[in-house]
């Protein structure tokens, strides 16, 4: 059976990438790859995606899971937690702000989801990352 090819929506945070050209570091990945911000992902209902690709909701969901190995909901949660991880590592924003910025309804929901994925609370994760960064700079 031949696998069908489907258009891919890149949801990777563009700040993780740099695009190199013959002229050196220049263009941002955002201008090179089509990306979606966290707000766009949150606001995009799965039914709307299915309609865009001329598929039924259930067929789209099945194809999505087959292709990515997780459901649309799980993928959106993964992207939100990856953004939270970046904010914890590279900013000093408090957990309430990070939970709001990444689309969680409240801080406790964010902490629970983060701990479930990473095995530690966001605060402990940040402390571990900051101490590792401090040690690695010496």
C-alpha cells in the first residue's frame, strides 16, 4: 500500500532555528518556513483543519495520529509545553504569566500538565536548568 502525502503544518517555534545562507546568518526561520504561533494553534479548531484538507473530522484525526503518532490535542499540548519549557529556560517570567502565555486556563493546570510530561514541576525544572547553565559557563 502506497502512503499518501499530506501537506504538513509546521508548528515548531521559529525562535529555535536560525537560517544560514551564503551571506551568513540573515533571514529568520519564520520567513523561511511556514510556522504557526501558539495563539494561532489554539484558535484553530481541528474541524476547521479537516475541512481545509477536504476530509471528515474522524478521517483527518486518524490520518493525523498515523502521521504524527499523537492526536491533534496531544500535539497542541506538546507545542504549548515546549513553549513553556523555552520560557522557563530563557526568561524570569513567573509561572502564572507562563501559564497564561501558553494557553493554560490556570497555573495549577499548567503545573500538572508540565509535571506529567517532564516528571518535575516547572519551578524545579527551571532551577535545574539555571544551575546547569551556571555550572556550564564556568
